[in-house]
C-alpha cells in the first residue's frame, strides 16, 4: 500500500472516521493497480479485484467476456444484491460504472485533503464510494435493496460494450444510478440530471475548377460555399441550454488534393504549407472544386435533434442553388439526450434533501454536455436517472488527477442514504 501522510479528520459526523480511512486506503489500492483501456490483461486483473471486493460484501458476482468494437473479448463485472436475486423481486436499481482508465497507473500520493491517483475520480473513486456505502449500510444493520451493478472496461475508448450493457440492463431497471463524478460548484457539488444528445455530420461540396488567372469567373468555389455554410451553421448555436453546432474540420482545394488529405491514413494538414512558406504554387492558381467539412451537433431536448438536422440540410440546399455547386449533407444516427424535463424528479429531490440533512449542498446540473451512460438507455426519459454520484476532484485524464477526500466522504454517505431509503422496511 502506498505510504501517505495522515489524513486530518473531517468536521462533523458525516462518516465514522475509521470507515473514511478505509475508503481512502481502498481507493489507493485500486488506483495503484493499472487498468488502461488498451491493456486486456490489466483489465482482467482489475475485474477480478473488484469481484473480490463486491463478493466480500454479500453480492452475487459474475465476470463475463463481451466483444468490443474490434471483436476483442473484455471482462464485464456484474453484481446483484440478494434482494435482486429473489424470485419475487421487482425491477432493480441499475448502477453503472467503468474500471478502465486513460492512463496507466502511477503511485498515489496524498496532499492535504486531496488524494492524487490514476482514476481517482474517473472513476475508481465512484466505485469505492459504492463499496463503502455498502459497508455503512451494514453498520446500520440494513440490507441493500434490489440492485444490479454493471462495471464495464471500455468507457474511455468509444464504449461499444458500455452502450450494449446500458441498453440491455436498463430495459429491466427501475432507475439508473451512475457512479461518474459530479462537479464542484461554489460551496457545493453537483448531481447530473440532464445530458445532451449528439449527432455527427458531414458536408461534401463539389464545385467547378477554373484557372484563377484566366477563367476566374467561370469557376464555382467549393471552399467558399463550404465556408459560408460553416459560418451560418455555427450561427444556429444558441447560448445557455440551446443547441450547438461545432464545425470541427475542413479540407478544401482541387479534387485530387482533398481526396489525398482526407484519406483515413493521411496526416491532415501535412501538405498545407512547408517550413519555408506556402506549398506548391500550382495549387494556388485553381478555383477549388472540392471541400469536405465535418463536425457535430449537440442538443438537450429530443425534438431539437431532428429540427437541427433539417435546418442544416436546408441551409446546404439553399447555398448549393445560389452558388451553383453540388452539396451533400449527411449525418449519423443521433444519440438521444437525457432531457431533465422528462425525468421523474422524485429520486433527485430525495438526493438533494439527503445531502442537506447531512450538512452539505447538492445542486442539480441539468445541462451536462458530455455523452455518458444514461444517453444509451432504450428510453432515456422512462426511468429516474441519478448521474454524477461519484466524488468530485480535478485533473481528469492527467497525471494530476485527484479526488477531494471530503467529497468522497459525502458521496459514500449519500449513496448509503439513498440505498437505505430504497430498502424494504423488513430489511432495516
């Protein structure tokens, strides 16, 4: 176990002091075990370690292999409570998390009230918060309610397994609780109650090439058409909780050059300029006849996605007709949003009230931009969602990632209180 300075006691009776010390030590141990997304054997070791911890707390645990998007088999940990195993149990609460990290592990270290460690908040800290919440329930003499915990190995790298796991398990769940981190906000912390949806789009413009010195006016610039479309598309973005359109990259020029630099194996931009100045001059005297633009759109309400796609397609048709160019606008299938207005509010209200009773402020974060597990529910508005239940900190995906130890204590207590509230009266 990493050697560390002694932790100062937290003010107030948030958690028993020994339980918090155990939580910090457990997080150090899990974070010191490397589990980057691209190392299957390391992921298997972490899955086995987590299965041992879950089994020691009375849950039924299984590890099974699932193929990722490349067909490689990776371990998924599934744990259920005794109440969920019962034949007469109702729909369980689904808890979802991941144990892969972006970086390989580095030795944890403590500085004051912070623990610096790989995956400290993303998201081994959330897993530890759940494990120690079970311990706190046991101290209270309360058995956990019907729950199923699914821990996936590929969230940081596209998440094909993650998407299938949420879609399958979420169809038979009464609620989804996500152990990803919340965010610090003022003197409080957030609970995520809404997430944006997203679709990727692609614009291909075919113009008419011409010699820029001899026949400039006979040319039809694909670049200018793409630039106008891009500026007007970005202007469809609205502040606050409105939709956004991000123009991420553009390639334009003569047809052969654009085809070359937009190949999957091409280093885009490598031929734009040389160290001595501009690239080859013959590329600069031709009205560009080809442009490719790519980006994404994000939106908080379900109806905004199709509406935004129609507006972008209509904009393409209008510019194509006026500039006498061909424009093909396409987009992939949208990932649906988690619209806070469509979610049952009871569990979020309860979480806010339980935090207040424990002496801290939990704030609703109704517009988180990043895609996460709740977006992959079969019907994101059907079940209650408590997202961002993990502890807060900073430096995610860096060597300076850290968890606030006081937040870890808060989240252990909050999870225990939430589970307690869901337990049957006979289990108390």
